[in-house]
């Protein structure tokens, strides 16, 4: 019976992973020492003097808060207490120590290689996928890693210097936008001049 259950679990997990397609995985996609798991996100925002940056309630409740040093933005949608977190200046790090200003090689040494997605490749995990910038943001590209439970960690790089200019963490990538769409919608790149 044990053997049957083990085989059933193996087959079902294989089926799920095939259904999801090739994904870029990492063992820890968190930021700021676990802020993303804080059960009291509003307490955190108040304790660390975040101020309201955007209150867009046209279609849903969407609030964005910015730290007093203008280095971190926390985005909350609806009644979810699972934030999207943007690190836009040096001084704040992912759980593995990557900060804005570090190189692509620092990111790859820490999280695994970044590859351009192809159905013909089967990279060794962990690894990340590369996405190009577009339009007014064609001077940037994105490396994205997926963590446990479909969390996402995106690094926006300057394509001329290969340095990190923005880091975005998402608690749950399902149905969410790409980081360059957020950069465009909320004008996040001007902060990086």
C-alpha cells in the first residue's frame, strides 16, 4: 500500500509539473528577512514609517506604500495581506542577500543560472528565466525565479551594465502582471536615476 501511495504521489506531482510547463525555481524567493510572511503587514508599515504612495480604488482596492527613505514599495490588492514588494534602491536585500546595484553574476551565483525560455531545453534546477524589456524600457531585462507555492522573485537589470536596478517579490504569481508592466504602470524606473 505504501508503495502504491508513493507511486501515486510521484505520478501526480510529475503530472502537475508538466502541466505547469517549465518553471524557473529557487528554494527561497523571500525578501527583507521574511516581510512577505508577516501576518500584520499594516503593523509593519506603521512601525517603519511607510507612507501611502497610491490609493487606486477604481476597480479594486489597490494601495501602495513607500518607505521613508524611498527605497521599498509595498503593494496591497483588495483584502489580501500578501504584499508585492519592490526594492528600488540599495540597502535592502532578498533573503539570500541580493541588493539593488549587485551584478547579474552575483544573482546567478546565488539563485542559479538565468536562461532564455525554450521548450527544447531542460536546464538543471535551480535556474531563472530571462524576459526582455519593451518600449521605453528596452534598456532593461528581467530575470525571474519561482519559489515554493508559486511565489516570484524578479530582478530587473540594466542591459548595458548587467546590474540589478529593481527587485520585485510576489507572494503569489497567479494572475499577476509581469514586473515590466508594473514598472510602466507605476513609473518605478524614474526612481532609479
